[in-house]
């Protein structure tokens, strides 16, 4: 039998069985409903319910027990009842002003005899004066002296005492004052007193005269990286630096390391990145190295040698960007802001003036040949020239034949002393970064007052100062003023 016919037959059978069962269920339900409805019809609603026996309950009142009686005591004595008597508020009476009694007085002239007549006599003894009275001003507190006056030129230094560590009560040398400074806690520098007053007691004097004494210490210098690419010119603040190093950098152009001892510059820049050989020159002066970023070798050198540096990437407070130039040639700072930041960071040390690397002599003269022009051809795209002016005894600076101008003063840079140091220079990477050999010995040239001299230089180790010596091996002496040190590759021909 086909499947479809079998399914149709099964469906018909299931429908018939379902209808049969439904019919039986409906018949049973009808029988139950008829039986229930029939009982309801058979009930007689008119028949009363069967009566039940009633029970009567009588309520009897029981008398309450007698309560004990309490008699109220009689008042035999009448007492007065207190009454409050409210008096009207009295108005305050202001006291009458005191009366001034007027009396008439008469002026009576009494003679000296009448005045003393009848009065008791009193004997007054005047103490004997051993010395003549003098008028003396109160003594002035004098801070501890620094000892004997020190005859060191003050051209490059200010009176300032600073220390990276806290110096409390430490005596550095016999005869020097005991330093009582707590440094690094305030933004302001702690300056050792170099002024005292001299007052001789017992003498009549006017205002005390002030005697100036020179401190044997100087403030710690700042060394600032300054850019010298075409977009960075003219620079600001190079005219205020005591010493300026000019060294080749990658790309055939130079950079400056400006060192500030005693002069402040309100604007210095544009600031540039660090290079190891610039950091080593800063180390010679125990200076605080200022830069923005740097090469990997420079960062490693700063970390290994524990150089105190102020990096714009980390310590950005003393830096700002100008709006008249495009980055990266618009980053500037000031020596005032840098010194405050150095104090916050604790970059403070004692710098002795005697350790300054140059001798100063106003009467110093060079015995070399006279010259009024110096030409330093670093390469084919960059040449530095100095022109000597006999009237001012200064050298005017030129770059590629153009006057080198300061951006703030609009004046051409003028130099008092020029040192040319020949040093080994080589390229160390694909980006053209250089290595300059400053350790060892070499030759150089010295110029001031229109004269020249051949010199030598020595630097025994990394932290030692570079000594510039004359032909006899003595340290050279310079004239008062700024110093520009031109570091050039060995073998370069300088025209003068």
C-alpha cells in the first residue's frame, strides 16, 4: 500500500475515535448537572428552620467594696501669696559732662633770693668723670671676614657662593670664613658676605664707611648650546658670554657653546642639541650644561660622567618658543631663569677663582707679527673672519663675509681675545656626526691687540682643564674681556 494512502486511512480512523469519546463525555456531564439542579428545585424555602431551646441569663449587680476615706487637712494659718510687681523700665541717664573749674591765675615774679629763702638745702654730689664723653654710633654687626684681600681680577666673576651639597659649618682653608649656608632649598642664591663695616669705638664718627672685599669664590658658570645654521641667525646672547667655543657639527656648519660666568643674558638662543665633545668642554669649567635633546652618545656621556644638565625635554620651565621663527630654530632661554632652575635642581658647587683657566693681565703684549685680519675657512660653505679695530682694540666678527649681528642689540659681535685650537676631527657615523679629540697635546694661535703668537695646548685627561701655553711653557695671559675659542681640524690653514 502506498505511504500516502496509509496516512490518509490512519487520519480518518483517529478522527472517528476522537468523536466517539467526546460524545460519551458530554452525556455524563449532562446527567450530573440534571441531578444537581433537581435537588435545588426540591428544597422548600417556605418551611421554617427547627427551633432550638433558649437559655435565659440573669445579671445580678454585686456591690463594690468600700474604699478607705482620706480626709483633707484643714489650713489653720493663712499665708500671704507672693505677688510679682513689674516696675516700668527706667530710661538710661547719660552722665553730665565734667565741669571745668575756671580759675584766675596771676603771674608773679620771684627773685632767686626769695625762692631759696626758707627752703631746705640739699647737697648734690657730681660723680667724677674719668674720660671725656664721646658720641659713638652703635656697633654694627660684622659678618666673618674671608681673610686677606685677594687680588684677583673681577672681570669674569660675581660674588656668589653655591654648592651642590649642603655646606654647613665646613672650613675650606685656614683663614677663610666659615660658611653658614643652606643651599638648594630656595630659588635665590646664597651669597657669601664680602662687605664689612669698620667703626672704631670711642671716636666721634659719621656713617660708617663700607670696605669691599673680594670673595675667593665665583658663581658656577652656565654652558649653553647655541645653534648656528642659517635659520638660527642672528643669535641672541652671545655678546654677553665670557667664553664662546665654536666647533664643527654635522653638515659642515658649526655650533657654539656659550659659557656665562658673571654676566646675565635676558635671551639666549636658539638652543640646540647636545654633542659629546661640547659636553666635555663644559666639564672643564664645572659648568651646568644646557641643551635640548641630543645624540645617543651625548646622553650616555652625560649619564656616565654624571653631568649636571638642564634639558628642555625634561626641565622645560626656563625655556620658551618665539613666534617670529619656525621650529626648531625658535627655542630660547635666559641665564636668570637657568640659575633659578639650577638652584631648584640642586646643581650648585663651589668654584674657586684661582682655578679659572686664563690669566688676566692688562699690560700683556704679544711679540708675534701684527695682523688686522684673521680668516678661518672651516669648509667651502662656511668661513669665519675677524677684522681688528685699533680704536677699540677689538675684533669684529663676520660669517661668510656678512657681519655677525646680535638679534637683541642689533650690533656686530666684537671680541677681545681669539684662540685657535687645532684638534683631530673625524666623522663617526652615516649622519655625519663628528668626534673631536681634546685629550692630549696640540698647537694653536693667539690673537689680541692686533698681534699674534704661536701657542700649544695640553689636556692630560677628560676632566682636566685645557692649558694654553706659550713657547716657554708658561700659561698664556689674556687681556680683560671676552674670549672666543675657534676649534678647527688639524692641518687647516688659517690666514692672518
